[in-house]
């Protein structure tokens, strides 16, 4: 675990966690302080887990190794060996 928070993709403000499901009084107080954003009662698997307290953008933290284009074929060029 790390304390490093992802920055908002739009305005660069540090994101805060989206609180799914467990809406306790502490959660509401934290939301009032801007420490979390209330995400609703349903947990969205694979959905955004961070929200920008400034502009309201929801986003997902990037994985550590994200410089890989998933739409590109991996073995491109290997079939065209001209010698
Ligand atoms: Zn923002």
C-alpha cells in the first residue's frame, strides 16, 4: 500500500477514494470533509475508484505499468522477415 494518490485527469487535483456501499455516519462525515466521494450502494467492479473533489471527475488509478497499448498486436513484424 502506498499513500500516493492519483491526480485528476482533468484538473490535476489529487483524487479521493469513492466510497461504495458502506455508507456509515463516518463515511458521510468524511465526504463532508472532502476525504471521500459517495459512490452509491452498488459496487462497480472495474469501475472508477477515485473521484476528483474539485471538478467531480471519476477515474481509475493507473496500474504501475501502463505504457502498453492493448489494441496493438504483439507479434507485429515477426512474419515479415525479409532477411
Ligand atoms: Zn478534477
